[in-house]
């Protein structure tokens, strides 16, 4: 199938400015993907502004020099620096200067200075059924699954090219037929108390991602809506342990008012019955160390913490002084609310280190330690921390993390059951 372009799209691609450069990137990507046409998008979320090397900075600056500007609402994923000054980033020159130049270039392109992996918590919530072009795996899966907007996993630097042109290739999850669930993930055999717990959703998401890969599935056996923070944790873990871009939960998510709707009235090709033993094994796999007698840090907030999650953190800390620092990653939109209501001051007084605009897994914030142990309640941190930070991971609930930070050593973690 050949790609069909409109006269306006062909004319733009033939130019020599920054918009033309962006259109050529979108067009060539569409050809490689086998898309029949380009479609307009309502918004974008840009993952390509995180510094990985000078080429990314020079690319963004080239677009700026060409006079490019985003054509649709475009929020920014985390950067490499905490521009709010909450935490110390150990990024040295010249990398630090190049990271700052990169962040500044995206500002000049007209992107919103959101700097969060959870733009849906900062008011960027596209409408059900709308086409968008989002990057960042957890944002993509939340956008598709919880909001019901339509996006593929747009990588660096196709994301900013889509933002500048307002166009994206028409393929994958933009097409309704590709959003049908082909398998069922049945959790009805799990205890109701476990499904109601905070720890359930990162654990089940990690298991789901490993089991389904990049397939679209529907979760069955959930009796009530678990809340957005739970769905956020499930999707982030599923997208990092697998390549999940869309999941449905029967009776919960917008494209799955019931099982039949998620399956488009067809039978599932596969049904996975999740047992308590499978859930327990999935939880144990999130830890890369089993015999840790001490921990060096606690990190939470991947995806970025919401206000309700900060409220839970504050309740659990209960004014006690932490023996081990808790790094709490969040967006500046949440930080401003914490400052207004006095929570930031109270938490920092107890030893919580708030990290804004970035997170501890994508830039050097954690102390440099050989054989360090990081405790987390995040399924996504558990997947990426060993490779990105060098720390071994001990996984537990938020309550486990806080109590361990208070006493200075890991407590026995709450087990899936």
C-alpha cells in the first residue's frame, strides 16, 4: 500500500525550513510503517527532550534555527535536570550545559514546560477517540487505556516532528480494528483483599506485560474501579516489562464497558488464568536482591507521584525522621500544590527528597555507591533501576518502603496472596 499525501503535505515536505524537515521525518516514517496516509493529531507528548547525547540537542536546535513551532498542544516528558532546584543532579559539564540547551530548545519550539512523565495529571487529557502522538511508555498506555485517546508509542524524534506538523502516520493503535482485545487476563481467582491493595497493581502489571508482550488484552475479574493511581501503576509496569501500548479492563476502562465490547464480540484467542502463585512469583521477580540486610535509598514516583500519593506518603511518614532518604519524584504541577499547602516543607523536614522535572533513574541523583540497594514500590523503577543506576532493587509496598526508611533497614515485605 503506497502512502497518499495531500497537496499541502507534499508542498510542506518540499520546503527547506524546520517545518519541512519535520514533515519529511513524518512522511518517511509513515512509508516505513506502511501507513496509507497521514492523519491530524490533537496533541503530542514529547519524550525526545531527555538528554542522551549531543545529537539530540543539535537536532532540536536545528529545528529552532529553521523557525519551527509546534502546531498542537505539546507537553514535555522528564528532562535531565531538576530546574525547580529541589534535588541535586550530579550531571557534570559539558553534558549539563548540553542538557540545559536541549531543554531550552524545546521551550523555543513552543512546548509546554511540564517536564513530567504523567501529563494526564497535569491537565493534558485528550478526548475519548481523539488521535494524538504521545511518547513515553507509561503516558502512551495511560492515554490509550484510561483516557481512550488513540496513539502509538512515538519515539525520539518522531514525536516532535508530529508536533510541528500536526500529523502522524495512520497505523497501529490509531485504527479501531487494532484496538480489539485478542486475549483475556482473568484475575478472578485472586483474593479480593489483594486486588484492593496498592501492591497488587504494579505486580499484576509486571506479570501482564511479560505474558502479553505487545498484544492488546482485556483484564477480567475486577469488581470495581481501582482508581487512576492503580491504573497508572499497572500500565507503567506492563509497558516496561512488555511492550504494552493498550490494555482494557472489563467494566472499568472506557472502551471496555463489558468483556464483549473489549473483544469486539469475538472470542479471545487466549485466556490466562492468574493464580495467587503467579502473582507471588511476579512480586518476587521485581526484586533483584533477596538477602539485603540494609538499604541505601528509597525511590518512589515512576510514574510521577500524584497529590493523592503524596498524601498517602505524608500519612505513612507521620512526622517521623527518616534514617534513609526517600526520593519522591513528581512534576512541577504537583510541586506547586505541595508548596501551597505546606506539604513540601513538612516532608522535607522529615528527610524526603523531592525530585521535580526528572527522576532518579534517568539522570544521576542517587549517591554513587557500589553494591547499593534501592527500595521502591514502583514496578517501572524495579525494571529499570538496576541497569540505569547500578543499584540492586528491593520491591515492596509504599508502607514497606516508608517503614524501612524510618528504621534504616528493610522490613519483611507484604507478599501477594
